[in-house]
C-alpha cells in the first residue's frame, strides 16, 4: 500500500504565507481577478502514489481546499512547512484499512 500521512493544523492567528484560489488567474482573464480564495486548511494529507506525491489540504468540513504534486515525501513536507510556518508539528501514519483519509484525520482533530 502507498504511504499516507496526515497532520492537523491548529487555528491560525496570522495570514497564511501562501493562498489557494479556485478559478483562472487574472493573467488569463485580461487582468480581471475572478478567482475565489479557498477556505483555510485544518488537515494536511500526504499521499505517496505511483505517479508522484500529493499534498492535500482539507478544511473543517472535509472539503479539499488545495493540492500540489511533489517528487518526494520530503518535498511535500517542506512545502507544508513553508505554507504553514510554525503550525506543522508532526506527521502521523494513516492505517492501510482507512479509505477516507479526510474523514479519518478530521475525526482525530475533533478529539483534540
């Protein structure tokens, strides 16, 4: 099975280093910014798949609020540390039997 890791982010008190948007960048819409900023992430998931390593961000509702592709787990961890400076504390393994990683991680966040 592929390696899967998750971490829960504490509530943020400052603006994020990186913002994620839904929509087309203004450079492709004649300068008009029609993008919508994605909600803040509560849960980060690293999923090592055959076609690369993915860093997923999920909000408190379990909705995906951004993802990025990386060459290695270490690269994905580095990206998470950059985006969420001082908030990424530890990565935990996701058991192989778990299908819905967001649901699993958010259930753990509610018990904290």
